């Protein structure tokens, strides 16, 4: 089972390290009833140009992405969709996240009866130098079902796009929609 949830900053994220018990002090889920209000306030503070967040991806036995993987959320979603589109075209997709220099990749494994994907995140080791107070995973990877991966990614991306359309400023919404169209029409 794969779950994908988008969280948006609700206060300044000035460190990659905070303890996992207080992540709700920093982030709000898109599904929270106050999320639109909180995020519009953040966008107004940043004059519509900056919105940070994280896409949390979990399997039954592995937390693939964590709150320490936060980045510009619009660019993160664009990167995830570009990686997915590249994968659909070639069997391999990769993206380097904007601010934190994490490399996300997906690679096809041809199996019967259904194809699988190796999903991998390599984190920039320089980010973690001297941060012994953080629980650090420099790389996470797992094997996921290809159909389930695409289904969950596209569902979460549609939720993010719908959420983003309600907000103060939507610089990246056109690119997100174009990528979704290409992925859905790619054979």
C-alpha cells in the first residue's frame, strides 16, 4: 500500500532539522479545514512567490520521504510530475529537487504479472554535516507496484492542483496542468 500526502508550511522553515513530534507546528495537510486560510496568509507574506512544503510518500514498511525533505512545493510537484512523465516515456525518471539538492528517481522493473518500480531518494550529504541532532537517512528506496504508484501520484497531484487553484497566486498551476495532461495522454 502506498500513501501520498502533501503538507504546506505554516511557519518559517529555517532548518532541515526539527523533531518529528512537532512537525504539525511547521506543516499543515492539504486536507485540513484551515489549510486554505493558513496557506493564503503564507503566500501573502511572501508576495505570492514562495510556498514551501513536502510530499510525504510512504509504503507499508518504508517512509520514503520525510518532513526533512521540504522544498518549494510547486517546484517539488512539477519535479515529481516531470519525473513521472520521463518514466512513462523511457522506463526511468529522475529529478533533482530545487533547494535541498535531493535526487529522486524511479526505474522500471519488468515482472509478471505486473511491473514494479524502484523508487529512490538520495539526499545531499552536505546538508547533514554537523547535524547530529537529526535522524538522518541519506538514501531511502523501495519497490512499489507501477499501477498503484501512477494512480496515487496522479490522485495526489490532482488534489494539490485543485488546492493550489483556490489560493492567492498561482504562478505554477499552468505547468502542473500541462504535465498532468501529458502524463495522462502518454502511452
